[in-house]
C-alpha cells in the first residue's frame, strides 16, 4: 500500500517532470527554428543586396566601356574625315545621356590645348627659357605664390641637367604624370590642384605630359592664352573664344583676319600657337544611384587610326 502510494506518487510526479521537459524542448526547438529562419532570411536579403549591387556594377561597367568605345570611334571617324583638311581642330562637344537607367557622361579634354611641360626635357635652351616664362605667367594668372621661382624650380625638376640651383630630388627627365610636380620644392598641392571650394581652373588642368609642340588656341583656356602672350588682353581672349565657337581657327593668319588682336601680340603668340589636336583625354563616368564607374583614356590620333596611350578605370560604391 505504502509502496503503491509511493509508486503512484512517484509515477504522477515523473509524468509531471516529463511534461515540463517536453515543453522546454518544444520551446527550445521553436526558438531555434525562429533563429534559423531569421538568419536565413537575413542571409538571403544580404545575398540579394550583394547580387543587386554586382548587377548594378556590371551594368555600369558595360555602359562606361560602351561609351568609351563609342567616343573613340567618333574621334577616329572625325580624324579620318579631317585628314584631308589637315587635322582635327578641336575636340567634340561633351556628352551626357541615360542608357538602361545608367547616367553616362563623356568629357573630351584636349591635351593639345595645354602647356607641354615635358618641353623642359627636350628642345633648345631658348625654347626652354621661353617655356619657363610662359609657365611663370600661367602661375601668376592662377595666383600661385612666387610664380617665377616656382616656374624655375619646375624647369630644374624636369630638365636633364642636375646642376640647377633649386634641385632637390629632381627627376631630370620627362614626366609621366602631372602629379609628379608635387615633388617640386615651392609648389604645393593647392597650387597644382586648386582649393577644394574654388570653382577656378587649376594649374594641373592646363599642363600636359602627353605631347610637345604648340598650344591649340581652339581649345586652350583664357589663362593659358594670356600666359603665351603677355600682351594679350582680357578683351582679346573673349574675342578668340567667341570666334572659335563659330568656327575653329585654321592658322595664325586666320587668327589675324578674324580678330582685332594687334600685330605685336600676334607675332608674340606665333611660336607657341597651335590650331589642331592629335591627343585627347576621354573621361567617362557611368552613374547608377550612388554607384559610380569611371574610365579615363588618353588617345593619340596619328596616321593609321588611334592608339590608347594610357588608360585607367575605377569604381566607387
Ligand atoms: Ca634638372
């Protein structure tokens, strides 16, 4: 009896305990399943986001590449057409369009409309002296402090001889990239690339390492034109820019005929004035929301067609 009672009691108690244990197990399984579902769903949405961003990235990549190829084809077409008349006078207009939701912009930068900084590593001494004078005036136009001595330092940095007065770790050779000038003593990053807030043009945007020879007056900025001739007035610059929009200049005689610039000024400009281009930088940007793809190519147009001298691409997202 006692044993029975005890048994019954023990049995009841055991069932109670087993029931409690089962509840805990069930609760545990439910919680585990909830956690698994949540983590799976998080993983899925994470993968989905990643896949979507990859798809966006590829879409932009091909939009940018297609734009670059199209721009090059346009240049070569223009080059082939212009060959009989001499050469391309000025780069095509910049473009902007949307394709498949991707915003594409194409900027053509004329390297021939910039000052050839590697002229310091080539040519005769008189020409180099002249180039240093122009560079000093350009720095002056752009409010770079100590313009004359900085221009001399740039010359020393690039020219072959190592006995200049301002040399320190000079390259004494042609530059590959304008940013190498950051090593020139007295020339700051702000002088070269401008102040972040300012809208004004930068020295870097008016210098080129890609070619030698004259500066294309059909694309050069006013500051550089004024640097080429100290006599050139603000009014002359406005006149040149207004006239070249109508029709690019063909030659120095054309410049003389179509503007009121004095003969003294024209003769001062003659040595450095160019009227065509053979080298252009293409800057392509493809944008989708906050994703950006960029391609930059330097194109040299010569007798057969064109070559890419340099190319780089990058993404931002
Ligand atoms: Ca030197």
